């Protein structure tokens, strides 16, 4: 019999050169994909070959390493160069990207070109405030010609190219943007009848986390977004849709990607969004969501005063290990204990737990009672979210009656609990439906025996 390592070598695995990421554990993990796949064997072999091809693509290594128990869970993601340092530069023409700069950096940059700090403030306001949202130097009313010329020569206003906007029957809009490298991201604007409109921004192209109920997770990770690309989504949504949907008041980092896998740019973007002379979102109304990257979660709570959401979705490690492979690295107990500790000294700060309800998987009354126990001592709200199906998904929605019973158990247990039903479903704009699958997809994890009957018969 040919050994696993020989097979791997024959299939080209040793050509992967990034030793920081490719570990024996990772190679083992790759092989275990094939064993874990719920596919007939010819397909399984095809998938194994694809998985190995993926190994040659650095960008997807992270999705593979989800399954590793080694310390090298997160790949080095510092190679995305355009946001390094205080001034973001476009690589090709060396122009700065204005929306990638904090106000302090913008001021420093303006002064380095011989202009007064006051002009930096005027520029900042025209980028972000008073419904101007300037797209070029001609729209910088009130700024002098020399300053405008300098801006034209040395700076870029946009970080994204508008591609399309799609409207769902419930008023939700999905905006598609093309990036400089041709990749496409999606941003969702969700009007609400209580005078609140939320923009849901993406933080990565694809995602490495491979949550089993999420369409974006099936894509694998292509790359991080820069701070400018994140900020621009909120600016563009306001520019494009404010006259139709009213003021956009809230931001959630719940689009494509795991925000804490791109934490430098996410913190930077969130801080730009809450600047009171600029976009001026209230920090309480900017919510960053994570699947549970514990070290980054601690850092976020220390460096950013925006709100935090944690996507929980299970009450046991067994289920969470399956539907959210990140749990193999950071177990439920560690995640919750970290929150308990970190939030104990914070005044009036509540984490939002998101709980996507999957029929027969995590929606029993026993789960509800366990959830009450798990969140004891953590200042929190719990959002019960209706699962949004997508092509190839193996899960089934929990029906509304059962969601209500589940909600009642939580409420009786003293939890603050909300229910959230699908928005934008008919345009694939709902939670967990963003992105576009390529030919190669992240693997489907092996379903624990006792849950097989709860899944779609076709899978
Ligand atoms: S749910 Fe979020 S973290 Fe999980 S795969 Fe989808 S985008 Fe990534």
C-alpha cells in the first residue's frame, strides 16, 4: 500500500513552499478531509485532489488549517501590503488611498505636502460628512486649487468599483463591488421600519472558517479587504441608497469573511466609521461579529469601543466542532470564559450572541436550557436567527413555532432574547448567503451519526 506521505508527495504537496503554514498537522488534516467527506468515493477522490490543489493556493491554506489542532491555526496574513504603515498606498501608481487613513494619518500626510491641518479636516469632512461623500477632487467645494491639484496628483478617492445592486422583495438591497484585482464582494443594506437602516459590510473575500451552514464559508478565503475597501462599503451605501432608504444608522460586520481574521484592517475601519467629524456612526451601532477567535476577541475589546457579536450556534463542543470548525481551536468553554472575564469590568457593555437555528441540530429544548446555563454571568443579548438555505446546504430551517418555544425557555431563564427572520432571501442577500462559489470549494464536514436523520435526505 502506498503511504499517505508518498501519495501527498506524488500529488505535489511538497511543492508548497510556505513552511510557516504547511505543517505535518496540516497535511494530515488535508488527508482527513477525504475521510470526512460525505461523498461517494469517485467524488471523494476528486475532492481530495482539489483539496491538494488548494494547498498550493496560499489563500485557502487558512481554511484547511481550521481543522488543525496545531498552534499554527491562523496563517500569516500580513502580506496584504496596501494597508501597512499609517498611509495606505496603491501599489501601481503610488497614490495614497484616502479612505484607508485614520484622521491622524490624513493630517500627517496633508502636512507632509505643505498644507495646513485645517485643510485635512476640510478634506475629511468632504469625504465622509454632510451628504457630500466626495468621489473626486472636483467635489471638494471650498478647498483651494493648489490643494485640490495636490490631491488629484497624489491620492485616490475610491477603493471599490460599483458593479450592480439587486433589490429583494422585502426592500433589502445587495450591492456588488469589483475590487482592483477583479474579485467581487457584496454589501447588504437592510431597511427597518423603525427608522433604522443597517449596512452589512464584508471584511474578506470569502472566508476561511468553513462554518457548515454558511455559503460564504464554502468559498474558502481569497484575501483580506483593506481598511479602505471596508470603509468605502459604508460610504458607498450611504451615497447610493440614503435617498431611497433614509439615513443609514447602523453598521454590522457580518458580510463576507471573519472580521477578526483581518483584525488590523477591521479595527482601523471601525474607528474611521465612528469618527465624529466623519461618518459618525455611534460605536454602539457598529457591531463586529466573530465566530470565536479568542485572542483577537480580547484585542478587539481592548482597542475598539464598538459592539461585539459572537456567533455561537451550538451548546456543545460536539455540535460546534462540526458546524463551526473554529471550535476545534477555541472551545466553547474557553470562548465563554474569556467573555465572562473580559466583560466583568466593562460598564453597560453587552455581547450579542447569534444563534442560527438548525432543525434537529441545535434547536431542542435541552439546547435552550443548556444555553441559559452557558451564558450565565455574561452580560448579553441572544439573537435567534432563522437559517437561510442556499444551494447545496444540508440544513433545514427550524419552524417558527419551535423558535418561539426555544425563545420562551431562554426568556424564562432570564435571558434577553430577540428573534430575527430572514431578510433579502430571494436575492441571496440574507445572513450566510453572500458570495459566489468557484470550481473549488471548502469541504463538507462529516456529520456526527446522531444528526444524520435531521439533515436533508439528499445529502
Ligand atoms: S458564518 Fe461568518 S465566519 Fe462562518 S464561514 Fe460564514 S462568513 Fe465565515
